[in-house]
């Protein structure tokens, strides 16, 4: 399958803000690049179009993504089946340091959302799974079954920003006493009494987001990956990150501006901020109205770009 054929087949994944991401990477034909979120491969395929003597290394922990990556097999491409929190270790193992640009398109791929048995979408019934790597780890059903009321309250409030998180947690604990909640339909039914009328879709999306983030340890993995970008990018290299909710975006914004996730940037003896990156996007880039009309997932996307200081 050629790159163009691959890109014309958007059933698997429609990449968000493709043009903006490619421009932000400042692609060079002989450059070395990393796509830490291969997903459906849309961004990776376009990056490969720009490379001649260069190389692209793409990360994903999903077996489905690995199968998709086989469609892009060529000398300039290496797929790495790993969580992006292993960024530095894996690139060093492949003798691929330093790199000229790194792209992270955070969140869930269209394919994962559209596959009922993966359990990511509120639109279908299916198992409460939500693991990015479906072969390992804690499922959303495990969280619903095993977490204490206090732990559920924490994740629904922190990761889902659910307004009635305490009530929701109590409702889940009460419901699971009489039944095992292992499917999407069962969870929807169990929490129907605290789901706001007329706002069901938004509310359920927040609940599912919280469970997905917890199941995949997404916030910790993101922080670990970002901290390694200063090690793997060469001076002048580009860091391009697209996030889909405020928790991710806040971490990305703070890291790019301050070199840390919380508190103020550190200063040297002369009072100058000691940060590894210079921010190129004062405000995040957002998708055009035309793109949002074609791909509703783009509505919440925020793209931030920074360059590694010399």
C-alpha cells in the first residue's frame, strides 16, 4: 500500500490538524523524527512523505496500531511497540539520538473509539475495557469493581471533572453490591440516576475519560515522556504536542514554558529562567471550523509547539 493509498483510507483514523502538525515539526528530508502516538498512522504517513535520507520512529503500545504500521514498512520507518514513557530508553536502544522533532497526538484514536470491544466509546455496548494495550493492565471494569468510594470520587472529580463526583462514586459502590458491572450498558444503567437529563452524552464522556485516564495511568506517563523530550531533542529541535482535555493541556503548557509541571520556573544566578524550551505558540493552535465540521473530534484539540534551546 502506498502512502497516498493509506491516507485516502480514512476509515481507520482521521488525523487532527495534520497540516498544522507537519508545519510545526519543520520537517527536513534528512531529519530524524519521532511520532510517540502512532495510533492510526495518519501523521506518521505524512511525515514519511517528506523524508528521503531521514528516519521516523513511531511509538504505540496497541497491537492494532502495530498491524497498521506494517502498511508503512520502508527503510525510513521503524515502529516501536512500547508506551511513550519509555521514549529515551527505546531511542537509545535504536541508536536514534538525538532527534530533530517529536510529535505527540494525545488521546484515543478513531479506530479505538469505533471498535466496540475496546470499550472506549459511550455509543456502543461492549466490555468496560479502555486499555490502550488490550493485552495487559487494569481495565475500567477492574476500577469500577475494586476501587474504594474515596478513590472513585478522586478520579471522577480530578480526571473527569464531573460536578457530582461524590454522588457518582457512592452510586457506583451501591450498584456494584448487587451485580458485577462489566459492560458499558451495565455502567450506564447503574449511574442513570445521577446522569443529568439532557446532558447525558457530555456527562458520560467525562465519566469514561476519567476511567480511561486511570486505567492507562495517562497523566503520569505524559509527564514522564515530556521530561525526556529535553534529553532526546537536539538544540533547535521541535516539540509538537496536541491535547484534547484541559488536564493534558495544562501539563503541556506548563512544561513548555517552565520546564516543570507545577510551580514557577527555576532561575539561574543572574535571575534568568532556566528552561529547556522556547515556546512558539503563545496561544494553542485550534482546528478550523471546516475541519471540525468534517471531524468532530478536532473540536477539543489544542496544539502547542516549542523549540529546544541552543
